[in-house]
């Protein structure tokens, strides 16, 4: 018999799968670290406008979100089609903002509180009236760092 | 040969074959729930609340760049209608005033942009206008930063650099209370 075929016959043809769990765990840890659990289901339709002068929001734990837009189809029967604000997971009025801000604030360590940012996720079709009311309320409550959420203009 | 105890004969190993399956399960859970899309936007510092309206009539007219956006989403800049596309360049010229024209701002530190909108103004238009005004300042900062330090302006620059830039061209944007037109 030839030299080569002998060698081949002895070799184990199976690929070792012993390291497969390690690889999967690595991927798992990656996703666990980058993941941000979807905190609230959107009850209003929000399609943010495009802008070019954007700033990235750094620490997610320092951001509270205020959504403004028209209620989605399944909520229109109850809440109508006028633009509404959503705080957390439910519809809210402008007078609910102070409590909402306070609830978020107590979760943040004191040293980081000056860096709390309110992210206004507002639908592009909304008129400024409700946005203005929200802004005024934020100002009255001393929440001055505001981020108008927007998408980057696609470059081409 | 010594008799092996029953302990030795038992294989003291946990079967790790299902480990991959468990990890896969977790991995798929995180893959589904994950939202990598990060939040970006225009960062704005609102002025603290005060009862009295800021009075811009005391300022010299040449230093005020008034921008009005009405409920029909039309733009009125210093009493002249304007397209949003032209706003950035026009604002830059007003702030920097390279030709030292007597009707534009004396110097960048004195320039004030006054933005006013209706309650019926579209949010998209408002943000576009705000974006252009911020863009005008960003472009000026870039230019100055290139001249001074040879790099583009960005928020990652050392604080001292940013302070030097902002001292020469401060971002002053005053927003008046909107007028009650065209509310939905």
C-alpha cells in the first residue's frame, strides 16, 4: 500500500466541536453587553425627521425619553388622532412631566444628575404647539439638557 | 490488581454537550431583543425658566438675526422671505460679517439669533431650521478651529480648545414664545 493512503486512514475525520460553546458564549456576552432592552412599546407613531448636526447620546441610563406623535391605529379609537405624548409605557399629559422626571432622577447617582438628558422623540408631522408646551414644562422643572432626536441624513 | 472502588469507575464529569444549546438559546433571546440603533439628535440647552420675556428690543438691530417660521412653514429672516436651503450661508455671513457691512453683526460675540415660530409650525420644519442655524455655527467653529489648531471642531476636543473657540464665536440662540396660529 502506498504511503499516503495509510496516513489518511489513520487520521480522525471529525472536527472537534469542543470549543463551540466557547464561541457561542463569546457571541452571547457581546450581545448581552451591547443590548438595551426595549423598555416601552410605542403607542404613538414616531418617525423622527432628518438632520445633519447630530450629537450622540452617551450614557443610556442618563436619558429619559418623551415620545410625541399621533396615537397608532389600535389606540386611535380611544385616544383620537390628535398628537399625544407618551411617557414610559402610557399616554400622559403635560402635567405628568414633573413626576416622570423625578422618578427617573432618583434612579441616577447624585454626581451624574447634572448630565441627565431628555430625549424628545417627536414625529415630524406634529405641530409645534404640543412640543412647545412640553419644552416649557421641562424648563420650569429645571431639565434643560434636551436632545431633539433625529436621523442622520443619508449621504449620497 | 487492586479492586477499583465504585467511585473510581464513575466518570466524575457533567455532560457539557448541552451547554452549547443553552448558550444558543440565550444568544437568540438577546439577538431578538437587542436594539443596536443608538440615539442621535440635536442637543439643545434650554434657557432656565423666568417669568419675564427677554427683551430683544434693547439690542442694536444690526446684531439681531430674527428668524420667523409661520404656520405655513414659510421662513421670514430679517423681514425677508427666504428658503431653508439658503439659511445656513446667510446666517454665517451675518455672524462672521467678513465684509464688515454695517447692517450685519458687529462681531460674532455680539450676534444674537432670535428664533420664533407659530404653534402650528411643523416640527420637521422647525428642526430643519434649527439644524441649519446650528450648522452655520458648526461650520464657523470648524473654520476657526482649523485656523487656530489645525483640526476640525468636535465635542471630543480638550475643554480648553473648545472654550477658546466658544469665546470667539459663542452660540447665542434665543427662542421667543410662539404665537398662537394654526394650532391643530
